[in-house]
C-alpha cells in the first residue's frame, strides 16, 4: 500500500506573506543605547551604550502593554454592572448559567467574553469553582467567585450577595479614584516646589549667610 506524503500547506493565490511585528522593546533599547554611545563617545561610550540597551530592554519588557492595560481597566469597570445585572436576572427566576450568558451578551467586551466561558462551563455541567475561575484574573472578582461557589455549595441566595458586592466594588473604585487624585496633586506640586527651591535659597538664605559671615569675619 502506497503512503501518500502530506502536502505542504499552500498560501491562497494573491495572499501576502505574514509580516512579523517589530519588537518595540528591542528597538527602544537599541535607540537608547545608540544615544548613549553618541553622547559619551569612545570605548567608554560603547560600553555604556551596551549596558544601557540591556537595562532598557529588561525594563521595557516588564511594562504592561497598552492593549492589556485597556482590557484590564475595562474589565474592572464593568464588574459592578455585571454583578447588578446578574442579580436582577436571578431575582427574575433565571437559572445561573442562562443568567450569566445573558449578562455576557448584554455587556460584551473582555468581561463579557469571560462570562461566556463561565456560562458555557456551568451549562455543560462543570464544577462551579472551575466555571467561575474564568473570572479570577479580573481585579475584585475574587469576592464574586467566592460568593458564587459558596451559593452553589450551600444554597444561599446569590442575588443579594451580588448586589452588596456591586455596591462594595463601586465604593472601592471611588476610594481608589480619590487616592489617585490626591497623588496627582502631590506630583503636580512637587516639580513646582523644586523650581522655587533654588530661588528661595539664593534670595532668602544666601544673603543671611553672607551677612553673618561678614559680621564674623
């Protein structure tokens, strides 16, 4: 019996070859190292440029990508509304799996995608802990997961717990926003103070020191 060799995957006619996206962290580190080489110059500049490029590459790779940050912020912002909607669905008599899927369809976005996986797992007979674990990466969802798993295990009413959780999440977000505003005020005033500090030293302290030294000498 002849064995037929598998055919290589063919690209559709007219399709462009896939282009690799440039490594932005590596490019930024390379430009930073090049700038150090140009400014310092010589062999010391080359050595400092290499060290700078390596350090910059490590630091830039630890930064959170912008799309990941936007996804995380939106998930956190949508979580209180999701808890309220799910509580309303459960009070109306909707089963948990169907209620989760309805909330996912209403919300959309990254949190809606996670809720779709939660509802699908529940509908297929998965364990509650396994199903609700899809929300674990969302900030603040640990309390929702604990309430949902506890309700499935003990039969406690989940709707009331979700309503209280939504209120708590909104309160936490208000406190965090107020703290961020206070930090922003401090960070805004700090450069202004640093600008006025040399003028204060020259106009206030230097004349006093000169006068005292003149009297002593």
